C-alpha cells in the first residue's frame, strides 16, 4: 500500500538493505518495529519492498520526529541486532520531500 502523506515538505528516511541468510528473529522484530513506529509522534506512514534488495521508506513530519524515532529504546535494540545478525550491508538516507505527486485512487 502506498503511504498517504501530507503536502510537502516532510521527511523520508530510506533504509536500503541486504539480508543475511536465515531469519534469526527478524520477522518478529520487523513486525514489532512497524507497529512501534506507527505509535511515534510525527509518523506519517511507511512503504517497504524486498526482492533480494530491501527498501523501507518511513515518512515523518520533520527531521526532529525522524531523529526521535532513531533513539527509541526498542528501535536501538533492533538497530544493534540488525548490524550483528540481519544485514550483510545497509544504508540509511534521510531526505526532505519537496514534491509529491501521482495518481491517487479515490476511496
């Protein structure tokens, strides 16, 4: 599903990753992080895809909200576990969205 974002500007945190072999608790933690992120102040939505290369984009009202999410205690645990067991490589990119356009389906 495409995230319903407001009129720009807003912040996009783009997490691109390559997974290691095996689950090692990844699926459970990933689902937990999705739920926890959605509870954070300033959260706007998330989109994710994985087919070898994984890309997750989370949207935030501003950079302060995105930075606050990075520091949530459970998220810090997940970040550490990711470096230790889940990802063979990853990048995090933070960007400000200036334009947002496309076809929007009516409800």
